[in-house]
C-alpha cells in the first residue's frame, strides 16, 4: 500500500474574502451601520407613505398609480449612489474641490432667477428639466455651504496655527454664506433661508468661534426678518401662512386648510392607525401636497402614533450617530462637517413635523428621506455619505 502525503493549508480569515471584508481597516468595519440602517428604514417608510399618498391622485399620476412610487425609488437609488460616491471621494479630498462645488451651487440658484426658473406651489425655486423631473438647486447649497465654511474655519486650527478660529476667519466664513443667502432671499424661498441660517449657527458653534458671533448673528437675523417684513419682500402667500400660524382659525377653508386637514388626519389615526392605504383623509385626497410637505400626516393617519413615533425615532438615531461622529472626528474639519449636517437634519425635521402638527409655520420644507423629491433626497444622501466618510477617518481604537 503506497503512502500518500496530504498537505493541510491552514485557513486564514484575514486572507479570505470574508476576512478581507471585515478586516480591521476595511470599509465594512469602519462604516457606521446603525446610521446606514436607520437611513434605509426611513427611506423604506417614506416610499410606502409616498405611494399611499399618490396612488389615487390621477390628476398628478396621469392615470399611473405607480408614477410617484417608481420615481421615488429611482431618487433613492441615485441618492445612495451619490452617498457611495461621497464615501469614495472622502470628505477630506472634497476640500480640494470646494471652490468648484461652491461656484456650481451659486450658478444653480442664479439659474432659478433666470428664465430657466419655475414656480411650484408659490415658490420660485425650481428648474424643470422635463419627463416629470425638476431640480431645486437650493438643496445642494446646504452641502456646499457646510463643507465650504468648514474648510475656512478649520484650516488654521487643523494646521496647528490656532486653537480656535479667530475673528478674521469667522468673518471670511460668514462672507462665504452671504451670497447664497441673499440670492435665495430674492426667490424668495423662506424655508431654505431658515435652514441655511440654522446651518450657519451650527457650524459656528462647532468650530469653537466666539459666542459673540453666534449671538450677533441671531440678533442680525431678527433685525433682518423685521426688515424683510417691513420692506414687503415676502410674497403674499408666505405672509398668509404666518398669519394662519399665529391664528389657526383665521381662514380654515383657505390658507389654513392644509394644516387643518393634516391635523385631522393625524388625530384620526389613534394609537395604531387605520392601516396602510386605508386612511380616509389620504384616500379622499383632503390633504394637499401630502407626498411632499405633509407626508407625516399619512404616517399619523395610517400608521398611528406608533408609526409616527417610529419615524421620529429613526430621525433621532440618525442625529445621535451624527453627533457621535462629530464628537469623535479626528480633526476640526470633520467635526464641523458632521455638526453642520446635524443642525440641518434636526431643524428641517422639526420644522416639517411641526408645521404638520400646527406648532410651526408652513414653509414648504420636506421631511428628510421621507418626502418625495429628488433634489432633497440627493442632498440628504450626500450628507450621509459625508458622515460615513468622517466616521471612517477615525482610528479603529477610538
């Protein structure tokens, strides 16, 4: 009987495909999976709510009940592709193209003021590109402003020249924010102005700039708001919305109709809701713009308090993970980027849900990852990609 010698090769997890995937320095190990899962779940809920809100609206869907569903899924798919692109580029390498991104965002909002611009629901903030698609350039200004101000405020601190941004640096960062704010005021897009204002404050707070700048900007914002009101820059429909917010009973069948119907829808949902696709207010099309501005009312009516709370919890998870990423970033630039996104998502979510409940004025701000809208979805997903990039720069031992 001949002897056979068998060689046994020792299995090495580090050399296997699975081992490489979850190696110490791999993308999978460095990624914030809880942030990703919360975002995916929120998008999934938004997809169902958008479909429920639009499947019977033949005047909008052209007879195709899947019209908005398909486009919403396409927007989400493109959005996550952009998020992956942001991760691949990396938030640090984005610093080299900040001037290009900033200039592109300025050109985008200037194009809205040209004959290319279109008015949708009273806001002259869109560029219609055909095929049922349109772009809202002000959404991308949020991204450009965050990374632009972060670059200016962190440059000397990360280089070791300063412990905190000095007054000259802060003034330069604010100067970067002034042009887009003024251009968007000319549209006027009040909702975007409010979000940008909160982003600017959040970025300055995270940078360690003197509190005098923060309080000074708040005071300037109050004075500016009074001047805008007195000079009549706001359109009539925007003034009417504020009047309806101050007095909900002012015109329940007119300017206050949206919020009144939204509150009825949410209130009728009870604890567990009427069931997905079974909401009488939603099916009866009583709430206007329910797939965009008032999508939260679909959740309140059809999924009840539990479903509405789930959306808030998922948003809370995203904010929690973003705060953790900001706190543990290895440089001030990463901290400012993450903090700016926290300010953006937190305020926009509070404003959207608040206007649906009647505790905030109606400003036409979408609910992140839930409302229908390509520009909003794309910008939000890019922000998630930037958060993941900041997280991946952390040492694994941190």
